[in-house]
C-alpha cells in the first residue's frame, strides 16, 4: 500500500510538470503571435478617402499618400500623420468693421477651406488645422476690413450679394504658401450695432426720400420742358402750315383768275360769261316758292334779258 502511494505521488508530480511546460509553451506562443501581429500591423497603412497620409522617417517626410487604399511602411522606423483632405468649415469670430463713411458694422462670417498641398501644410503649419484656421481668420478679416472700408454703409447694405466675391478677390492667392485653398467666404450676418441701428435706418430712409424727391422734381422739370418744346414746335408747325395753305390758296385763286382771263379774252366769251353769271344770280334770287324777280331797266341783269329778246 505504501509503495502504491509513492508511485501515485510520482505520477502526479510528472503530470504537473508536464502541464506546467505546456502552459509555459502556450504563453510563449501567444506572446510571439502578439508580437508578430503588432509588427505586422505596424507595416500596413490605410489611407481613407477624406485624408492624406504623411509617412515620416526620423522626422523627415519620405512619402505622401494622396489616394485611398492600403500601403506599407517600415515598422518602428517610420510613422504616419493624417491630414484632412475634405472641405472644412471654419466659423470666423464675430468682429466689428468700419465703413468708408466711418460707420461701425458687425460682421459674422464663415469660410470653407481645403488642404491642397499636404507637404506645404505640414512644413508651414505643422499639419495642424488650428494653426491653419488662425491664419485664415487673420487673412480673411484683413481682406474684409479693406473691402468694407472702401465702401459706404449704404453700398454695403444694398450690395451684400457681391461682398463675398470682393473679399475673395482681395485675398487672391495669399493662402497658397500654406498649401491651403480658400473655397468660399460667406457672410451670415452683416448688420449695424444694436445701439444705433434704428437711427441709421431712419437716416437712410430720410436720405432715400430726399433722393426720390430730387428725382421727382427733376422728372417734372424735364417733363415741363418737353411739353413746352412740344407746344412751341406744334405752334410753329401750325403757323407754317397755315401760311403754306394761304400761299397755296392765293396761288390757286391767281391761277383761277388767269385761266378765266385766258378763257374769256375775246368779247363773245366775256358776254357769255356775263350772261351765265347773271342767270346764276337770278337762280339764287328765285329760290323758294312764290318768288318774283323785279329788275329795273338799267339793271345789268335786265339788260342781258333785253338783249336776249
């Protein structure tokens, strides 16, 4: 019995030692697998569609991944830095600007911007979007200040649709040195300070009314001038037309008399003309009913009737 107990103890010790070796081997295998996994994962670089991947080696850029997909790098030696590729929105701080006529206005704007050269962006701004937004804020504000200071308050209020284009044009290519492109500058709110807004509106209304009254007065004056000129022209033309008509009538009557004179140049024609005219006169005298024509013997008309007999 004692011998069997000793044999069983040896068997248990051997089994424990064997299990311990297997456990140790499993742990070592797991550590090796984990190390291989870590090293392997460090070799792969996944570039998303909305980013640039900069591969650095000892602080120096050795590669720039601009297209999405899977690529490789040296583990532990090379590192990666992601830079945004999509269009970014930056809300500018609300600021006061002074117009050409020394009026204060409150501007609330935002910009859309994008990294176009990741290498320049990394070299000049350390690849930091906060640094880029600080530069954008300064440049856009200076441009806005310059544009607004060259316009009157009324021009700004009436031409707000063209203000963004003017600001963009004034900026030009000032951000290219940082590898950044300004997509758009939009003004959300451009208004007067609350303390003098009502007074400015009333003054602008008064100015517009004065301008309207001036235009109306000029229009009425011009209309009166046109009417006077038209009436004068009409009067002159009517007078000229009447004069021409009188001249034509006089010429017609003269021509008529000339024709009659030529027609009755001899005595027989003149006597016949006198006879016809006498008949016409008698006819006019006998119009109506129960009319009697009484002529004296020495009347020219009676002489004609006497001669006719």
